[in-house]
C-alpha cells in the first residue's frame, strides 16, 4: 500500500510501521503494553528481571522504527529487512511464552526457571538487534 521506490536491490514499496508490526511482531505490541503496565507481571519477576525486560522491549520498539525508516529510505536492503523480520518473529515467540507464564496465577520452580531463561533469551535477542 506504500509508494513504489527503487533502492538498487529491486523495486519495493514503502511500508508503514503498523504493517511491519502486523507482519513480524503483532503479539509484541500486546506484550509491550503488559510490560508498560508492570502490575500484570511484576509479581512473577524480580525487579532486575522486570527492568531488563522493560529495557529490552523499549530497545526492540526503537529498533523496529529504525528498520522501517531504514527500509523506506534505502538504508536497509531487502535482504537485511528479511533477516530483521525473522529476528522480530523470534522476539514475538519469546514474548508469547513469557506472557503465557506470567499470566498464570502461580509458577512451580521449573516454570520459574524457564521464565528466567526466556527473559534472558528475549533480552539477548533485543540487544543483538540494537547492535546491528
């Protein structure tokens, strides 16, 4: 639905951030809202985890804006855009798992450990995105 442009790697259409979000990280928007509200998940996470998750989520949000702006201005190639999309889908999957666990009324020790691991993976992936 965007305007056509040619960046040297073939024709493309500009994209809207909402289209990118719908295609690659639709669930992450809901996850970002839950993180921002903090009350929904703060009972399941220690303050350090909550801050790390909040920071990673904000970093991913900012990077998503960069990817769209870069794609629309030819600073991001089609190939890079596809790679970033794959990473955002991975973030989205991790966000779903984290949200599922934090939505439970209580967590047994093995699920608490799993949650900590998922948060670590999410933070690492978000950090790697912002380093690109």
